[in-house]
C-alpha cells in the first residue's frame, strides 16, 4: 500500500471511528443529560483533571517516541508495557490515598468514593497503551475503529440503564470504566502482539530522551486544559460546572474529535516522509487546508445552531449552557490547527522546542485563570480565545520555519474556508432568529439549510479544498463500494 493510500485509509477509518463514536456519544449524552442533573455532571467534571493528568503521566511520552522510532524492537515494546503498567498502579494508589483531600477541597464528600472507583480506569488503560501504539505505528485505524465503536455502544447502554435505574452520578463513572474495559478485552483478543519477559534499561533511557520533553509538555497542557474545571468547581458550584462541561462536551464533539483524527494519522504518516522536505511540505499544506475547511464548517455551524440544539436535545434546564457553547466554538476552532503545527515539531524531533513553547503559552495563560476567578465564566472563555490566537502564532512560527510555510501563508490558505463557513453560519443564525418554530423543527431546518448552502457555494465557485475532499471521498468510498 502506497503512502497516499495509507494516509487516506488511515484518515478514513479514523474519521469513521471518531464520527461514529461522535454519534453514539452524542445520543448517549443527550439521554443522560435528560436523566441526570447539571450537578451530577459537575461532580465528574471536578475529577477530570486528576484522571487526565494521571493518564499523561502514565504514557510518559513513550507512545510518541515509539511511533517516531524507525524500527522499535520487541524489547522496546515490552519494556514500555511494563513501565506503563507500573505507573498505572502507582498513580491509582496515589489517587486512592488522596481521595479524601480531593473531596474536602471541593467540599463534596461524595468525590472520595467516586475518584477511588473512577481511578481504576487508569490501570485498565495502561494495559492497552502499547497495543494502541502498535496499531498507530502500522496506521491500522480500521481495527481501532471497530474496537472503539463497540466499546462506545456497550458503555453507553450500561450508563443509560444505570441512569434509568436511579444510580445518578455512578452511571457516568461506570460508563468510563466500561469503555476502557471493553477496549482492553477486544484489543488483546484481536491484536496478536504479546509482551516478552524483557525489561531493558537502555530502551527506557533512549525513549525517555525524546519522550521526557513530551511528558512534561503533555502534563502542562493537560493541567491547563482541565484547570478550568477546578476553578469553576471551587469558586462557583457543581451546577455551574455541569453547565460548562456540557457545553464543552458539545463543543468537543466536532473540534476535539477532528483534532484527534488528524493528529493520530498525520504524525505517523508525516514521520515516514520527514526526510523528503518538498513532499513533507506539500502533504502538510493539504492537511491544513482540508482539515480547516471541515473545522470551520462544523464549528461556525455549531455556533449558529447552538440554541436550538441544546433546547431540542437536552431541554430548558440546560439553557445556561447555550452561551457557553457559542463562545467555546471559537476556542475549539483552533484545536486542529494547533494539533497539526505541534505535530510537525515532533516529526522534526524537536521535543525540546515543543516543551519550551508549551511553557511559554501556559505561563501567559495564568492571568486567564485569575480573570475567571474574579470576573466569571464568560470572561474566562473570552480570555481562552485570546490565548488560543497567541498560541497559534507561536506554534506555527516554529513549524513554519522547518517547512518554509509561515503563519501568514497558513492563514492565507485557510481564509477562504473561513469566509465561506462564516457566510453560511450567518445565514443559518439569521434563520434561527426570525423563524418561529419549535426548537427541534427549527434545528432540522437550520442543519439542512447549512449543508445545502455549503454545497451550493462550493460547487458554484469550484472551491479547491472542497473539491479535493469530495474527490477523496469519491475515489476511496463511492468507487470502492460500487466495485464491491
């Protein structure tokens, strides 16, 4: 299989994985939001940073180091497997011991038992990291897609049954554990790799030389992205945090899923051609243009339909989340662009520079957190948008120097996509304001209008980025299906 075929296949299956999961999680999330209260979602939000930081610590940057390494050995994989498992157990024990302090910090005694059960997901996930690394190394996202879709269906069904049965916040905890448990079982059954009884200190040293910087930068980024949960949970309330986390979940469905798809496929693909600079630059440019066209359409579209989306799907009790979601759309819009530019630093082996950039960005973000404490959640999100703009220029400056593809060239390439998506979003938003229909019907009308307008505009002006995406879909899905 050629590099182009691997890339397209990887992107295709990664999109299928993320967007089928998006649909499943969306449906499950809507049902749970109707069954549970904002306060219960807020309790889980308070624990998010502790789980997320622990996950970053367990991985230690070794996953990326193994993907980048040209020919990892069985000793490399086995060593990192045992290392991940050891860290998974240690971090769980630390959370178990700290559970009472976490509950007292937020003045929520229930958190003590919640974190002790939720923390088990760390050990289960540590068991799968190397298996997932091997699949990513082979750009085999087909198997990953099947596994994650099955896990989403099973965990979603379990959570809904528990919520109906009156288990409240515990349905959210068990949903997370069930997800990791199903993934773990399936990936070990369906993937042939098994660890050997080897632990190589030299492997740890070699991989840690690259991965250590990614570990530190990953921890910094994870803390930054999740510290808002602590701020809102500590200085406001579990209910307000519930409104915010629900808005963020809606926002993350397109933005973070798109970022995940692009990041996990582009890194191994671009790493494989890092010695051929013209080819690398051309591939990178196509990725940015096509990715950001999709991103702008999705995020500006989400901004336009936010009100009717929330009212129609999860009801009036979540109305406070509407304005948070609309503002967060302009934060999420930057996520894929950040992911691509930071990936390039890893491809070039500059994990040291990656770390320095993360430290600079997060240091400048400290005032954002202070603003949130004193001026409220809306001011906090506005500050996040400003930080994201600055972060883009910092990230793209260095990746642009390696490739000869500057920040302003990137912006010039994606600006037409922004204009098209912005025009469609404005039309859809206006439609939502002036038409007097029930939220569900109006949401349907807005979605159909937005899709139709996007297609008509792009077809009329023969927009290149749209045409490129359409050709990829036609050549790799429609034709393939007709042959079958």
